[in-house]
C-alpha cells in the first residue's frame, strides 16, 4: 500500500454536491490500492465571511482570537467530508491541526510548521481508514490553535506529504500548470512537469497556482507535488526536482504582470546616502519596490528607474514630490502604462542564447524593452502595456509553450 | 474579588450588535469588582444550520464527526465575544472545551462532564482577563471533541460554577422563572427564588427555562443559579436549595401540557402478563407513556388509562388494533382533547390541604379531572382541553402565583 496525500481547496468542497464529488474521487484512489490522507480547506467563502464578521466587531481583532475564529472553517469541511465518505460505505476519520500535532511557531495568523506527529495518522491508515485533516491550522506551545497564513492549506498538505514520505496531489480549479496563462494565449500547452525552482519563480511572478511556501517545502524534502483539476479527470502537472542538463525546453513559462508602474528619476546626485534615504521612504510606506536599474554616473549624476505596485501610486507621488522639493534639479517621470513580461526556465542554465532569442523576438515585433532584470532562470523586462498581448503570444509561440 | 460564571444563550449572541451588548453587560459586572468567566452558546441558528448540512450529506452521520461539526458554532461565538471585549478596552481570552480540560465520558453527542481543570481559568483571571469558554463541548479520553446534548451550555456553565465555587448567572430571553407561563396568565408573578427540586419538576413538565441536567448539577454542588434576561436589566430568579419548613407559598408553579392523548382500555382480563406485554409494545416503539392509572379488578377485569405524546397517535393506534384483535372483549377509547395540568411546590411537603384546595377550585369551576398522579412535591391531573385556560387562571389566582 502506498500513502498519498490529497488536498482539495475551498471551491472543491464549496457545496454538498461538491463534497460528495470529492468523496467519490477519494474512494476511486483508495480502490487503486492507496492509503489516503486528505487535507481540506474551508468551504467556499467561509473564511472571507468570518473575517468580515470579526472586523465588524473589532477593527483590529486579536490575532489569537482570529486564528480560533478562522480555524472553524476547516473543522466544518473535514467533518462533512468524513460524513460523505462514511455515507458511501468507507471508514473515514477527521482530525484538526492541533489534534494531529501539527506544531507551529511564529506569530498567530502567519505561523510556520515546525513538525508533525504521524502516530495517529499511521494508526488510522493501518485501520483502513481514510484520514481527513484540517488544512491551514496547527497548534503552538501555548496549546492555542494557529493558522498558517496565505497558501496555508497547500503548505499543510505538502508538509504532511514530506513527513509521510508520500507524493502530494493538489486538486484545484485549474487543470494543471501552464507555461502561459490560457486566458492570454488560448493555444497554451499544459506542462507535464515543472521544477521547484521554475515554479517558485513563476509563483512569485503572480502566475503560480500554488503559494511559494508549499513549493519551497516540497523542494526541501524532494516531495513530488501534482497539481490537477478537482472536477475533470485529466492528467495535471507534476512539480519535482529539476533535471540537470536536460535537453528539453529552454523556457517553461511566460508571465505578465499589469499591476505595476514604472518610476524614473533623472539627474540624481550620485551619493549613496541620497539613494538609500530615497528608497527608505518607500519601505516606510510598505511600498514593495520590484525591479530597480541604475545607470552609471555621468558628471556626478545618475538616473534610476524602478517599478512599484499601481495601488501605491498615491503614496509614491507624495514621496516623489517631497524628494523633488529637496532636490529641485531632478526630473521625475511616472509611467503607468507598462507591463512586466517574464520568461522562466531551468533550461536557461544550460542553454545559451535564450536571452538573445527573447530580445530578438521582441525586436521583430517592434516591442521596446524599457527595463531588464534577470536571475539565473528568469528574464524580466518592462514593456509598454499596449504591446503586452502580442508580446505574450510571440513569446509563447517562439518557445513552443 | 469574587468569581462569577455567566452564561449567554444563542439568541443573546445572535448578531454583531447583540454580542456587543453582551460585552457591555460583562464589563459592567467586572467593574463591580468581579472576576468573570463567561460561557456562550453558538450564535442564533448556527447549530440548526450545521445539523441540516450534515443530514444533507449523510442521513445517519457519525456522532464523532457530528460533535466536531457542531462544536464549531461555540468556537465562533467565543472568539467574536473576546474580540468585542478587547475592542472595548478589556483583556479577554477564549478557550474551547477541550482546551480548558472539560473532560467528558459517555457517547458522542450526549457526553457527560467528568471533571474540569481550573488551572488555565484561574491563571487567566489572576492576569485580570475575562475568560470566555465555549459551552456545550468537552473532550473525551481519545482527545476527541464531544458535545453534551440538549441543555449542554447551561450544563457547562453550572459545572464551571461548581468547580470554581462561584454563583452561576444564566442570561436568556425571558426575565426569570414564572410560576405560570405569562402567555397563559398575563398576571403571572416572576418568582424571586425557587428550589432545585421544584425547578426539576417544572423542567420535566415542560415549563422550565433550563434543562434538568444543569439543575441537578447545581443541586449536587449547592451552587446558586440565577436566571435573568440578557436584554433587560431587571432582577431574575434564583434557583437554590429549598428551605425546609418555610412558611411561604405552598405552590410555586403551574404547568400545562397540551401535547398528550389519553388512552383508556376497559375490561382487560386481570393478568400481569397481559398488562406487561401490552406496555412492552409501546416501549418497543419508543412511545413514552407518562401517567398510568389502573382500577381495582372487578369480576376479574380491570380498566387502564394512560397518556402518551400526541405525535405517537399513529403508532399507538396500530398497537391498540392488534391488542383488540387478540382480546376482542376489551373496549378502547382514545381522547385527544385533553391537557395535563400540574401544580408544583416544595411547600406541599409541610402544608397539608394543598390537594384538597386544588381539587376544590377545579370543582368550583366545573372542571372534571379525568386522571390524577402525584409525587411528593407535585400533583398532575388530566382535564378536558376546553377547560385548560380557566383551569390555569383559577389555579394561578388561588395560589397567588
């Protein structure tokens, strides 16, 4: 018998019918000679509704009480899913995070998993039970329930798979992971497999189905993570260790981010104190600066371009005005009509010329790159928003995504 | 500092506004130099909604999973009430039943409290915190959450008051306990106090605000239980040890039950085997026989009258038909238009003539008694339904309720 950890998200257990469908899928897997551990999220919008209720009562609710409140959503799902399995003639048993010993550390509402006691899980599996575990929650040293923050249930599932030395299957509302968003490029191909590193880059670029934490954990323990549809019975995508020197694709994915603005400041006196003080103002307002490029100094003056989230435009404007008042000789330019286009691929490491090919295809389509940054397996560039559709299509086509 | 245990029911915490009102009441009490432990039920109809959801998924859900499901309602209330108190500037901390060590035994969905660990409660009170505890739930030896069945939150509150040697205040949607239902007799007086025994009789007669379990517990530990309105600031009723030989009221309460039918069987052969077999049929169908009266045998034949719940009329008819087929000489009479009128009072023990006075006042009002049963502190009789209003008023007036 092989253990498998499955995870179903809130949409997948959002109604009585959907819970019953999930139960059927679990039973199918069990009949295939598997021992099954299932992690579930709260039903549909339960968590959102509870958050609203809390804020109606207290605009800054205690995080300990918030965790207690939010952890109820998963308790409801696990008991209902167990009941559904039992009504179909299968023995199932549910456990909360604290009950199964998912020990966490760190602050309430964003705790991190320290360890999991597998005794009860293995005992129940050996009694031929399907084990249903509440995602998103654990317990701290005070014996208080904690929650794991964004992507929490994915993290619970992967962590369980890690300690049980089992593969993890994440069932969600997409059919797998695509190199490029099918809404942008309908001919997009679903990936059969993707490496942890590529998935991490794609997730942090906003293109990911899964939260980076879960992928990091999978990478650390070398746990295979399958991402597939909870509705349709089609093969999904496996996230696993990247194969070195593989001959395949140089580029695995393309991502586009349209929620950025680009700010350029010209003729700043070349003085590290000025530059650092400037960026400190942004950090102070919790504005997340993404790409930064700085020109080499000419006549003691430099130009700096950087991107920031569009939603921070007002705060950014205030900082820029104050900065300009202090340094009247500088020039400030804000460009709101930009997009950040990124290509990701572990193959870049071994295959040369990916950047050249990428830049050439943009040039062939008359697309200007306003800024460029790169990592070992990623190239990002800022382009004009008007060019974004043709850029995505051309890249997807050129790299056969 | 004196510890007080307060309990607020589901209606009292049924909305954001009501939770805030409850928080205000708690703070008021705390300012009166009290250390407060609060027990809350699930908000409004939460528990009913969860039960419906469970039955939609599984017509006979596992009781263990049912307990997990239903115990979420109180977890939501305790966290929201803590948040409300915190938003008003008071330190509050919530605990679930399992977390505070409310140890239970017995079956899921109807567990009984075995003991409570007061360490965390006393520690938190000494840190000047208001302690909010989830009612209706505990934990069994398997470390699984359990629920206490009907009247569970009242039982939790009284049990906590018992182990903390504190009085218990039950806040509810009535202003206290009345000797007679104010809806039947608008001039009804609210009782200042009532004994555990009287309250138990009244509760089992369907007239009680509180579940008998909680009252039994209070009686065992001699814990004073206050019942008062959660909405209006008026004195309620105290349930406490009855004072022996007290001069006061002979009758504390009147109750009326209109959901009974009376069945009379004439000319049954006087044979214990026949009688016991007959009642065994009813027990077999889980029909709860209440009052039974049997006449002395004449010519080897007896008459038996008894009452049963109206809802069991169909099943009762089947049993009676089968019985008549076997014993064609008997006569069967079913009277659906009856009411059970009861008077309860610890004073009956020490004051003679209560029964005589009661029977006389019925006679004065031309009300026939079709059956009578008595206990040490209660007299119940079956009357015709048409007489019920005048009977309640006349009794309430005669005994100054």
